[in-house]
C-alpha cells in the first residue's frame, strides 16, 4: 500500500510538494494579494511559513543567512500590521541578533541595518508612536541615500512611510512632499501605470484635500482615473478613485452634483461589469447615487435605486439587519414626499421593528421614525428627504 505524504496545516497556503524556492515565490505573491484584501492574519501565516522554509534552507543547505534575516524582518512587520506589537518587536530583535552573530560582511551588515530601521519605523507607526517613527525613518532615509541611493524601491518606501506618519500627525504639507518624492521614484522605476505608482497618486490627492488644496486634489484624482482608463487596468482602484472623486465633487458645491453623479454611475458600471451585479461595493455606490438624485429632487429615480439597494442588502446581510432598516427608513421618507401613504407607512414600520429589536437601540432614529409615522397618521405635510 502506498502512503500519501504528510500534509501540514500550512499546505493550504502553498503546495508543499513544490521546491522550497518555488514555495517561497508563491508565498510572496500570496502575501501581497492577501495584504491588498486586508487579511492580515493570513499574511502573517504566509510570513511564518516563509521563515520556516528559510530556516530549512540555511541549516540544511547552507543558503545565505541574509535571506533568513530578511524573512524575520518581514514577519515582524506583518505582526505590527496586525497590531501584535510584542511579537513584532520580538521577531525584529531576533533578526538583529542573527545578523550580529552570523553576518560578517560590513557592506551586507549595513544594508540589513537599513532594513531594520525601516521595519522599526513601520512598527512604531503601527503602535501610534509617531514621533519615534518619524525619527527612526528620517535616519533610515539618510542611510538609504548613502547605501542604496535615492532612486531605489527602499527610498520610495521610506518616503511613503514618512508621508503616512506626517499625514497621521496632520502635517499635510510635509506629507504631500514625502508622497510626491515616493511617487517620482516609483514612476521612474515602474512607470506611471504601475499599481504602486497610482496608489501613491491617490494618497497624494487625499493629503492635498486634507490640506485644503481641493482643486489640486481633485485634479490629481482625475489624472489617476484617466491613467487607469487608458491603461485598462486595476478596475478596483478605478472604482475607489471614482467614488472618492464623487464625494469631493458633491461637497464642493451643488454646481458639481451632475459631475459627481456621472462619476458614481461610471463606478456602478465598472463594478457590475468587472465584479458582478451583487458585489458588496455596488450597494454603497447605488445608495450614494440615490442620495444624489434625492438632492437633485429626482424622487422617482432615487426610489428605484433605494429599492434595489434594499434588495441587495437583504441578500447580503439578512432581512433584520440595521443596514436594511436604514434603507427602509429612507424609502419611507421618499414615499412620504411622493404622497404614497401606504407604502411609506409599511416601510417605516418595518424599519421601526428592526431598530427597536437592535441592541443597543438607536433612540434618535427610533424617535425620528415615530415622528414620521405620527405625521402620516395626522396627514401633516411630508418632510424634506
């Protein structure tokens, strides 16, 4: 009888029948994808598996120790991103210990020291120790220029981290300078259509907007939208950019409502064509479209969108979800404006039952619904939605 090879729990991450080097490559790709999805615990699992493979390669096959040290640093940063700060500091300390005990090349030691500083700055940032993070990353930036040069991916990463730290400290002008520096390096290395370059564009637009430079911010985001359209790539980022642009356009004045609506409708089409008509992102987009139509006094189209939103939310969250109740409340209000008394009462009563069963109850919303129901019963004028 032939026995099957043992499969560990980690085999779910990557086929363990593959060569360790191929497993490392696949795990790196998987970790990047999982990080984009926000699944930090799964990223940590990938980094743990990578570290284990590097240990095998070093101790059994005498592979370079530097790769093991780098894997330990990556695991430390993954733990920090997941708010496991003790584990992050422990693994960074182990990486430094391995480096001091087994790396005898001065040039290599200096290069690894740069990575230690970047990781330490990243961990401090995750810990909200912003002043410490800024100081460590400033030192990292100085050493990166000396050891690697300014036009390198490490330099771009340090500038990007410094920009995030400055943004969190509400130093938006400084954040814009750092993110611009990171964007220029990424553009030079990978081109203007690369995902990292475009995401830096989006971050830059956000800090410009936070700095009160609204027109610059919107133009920056419009440039991102145009670049993605021309390259026909990254539909998810295009949707994010269009919805953010729509929010900024709407808040910049009623004269921009039509342009905001067009941006949201573009985002709606892209989600439905690229991800499916029941993708969770479509719910918020359709809700925003409905609210814009309400603002523009087009109650009939707003009602159609809200009805579709309610249908999708029931499928996604269940009929007793507070999300459904909020949409029912909005539907009831629009029906009141259109003098559809029966439909308005039905929607508001359903919403009221869900909110009353919710814990803790939202007393302000419950009171508002009861006021509307009283208004319906007495025949008073409908409220403005």
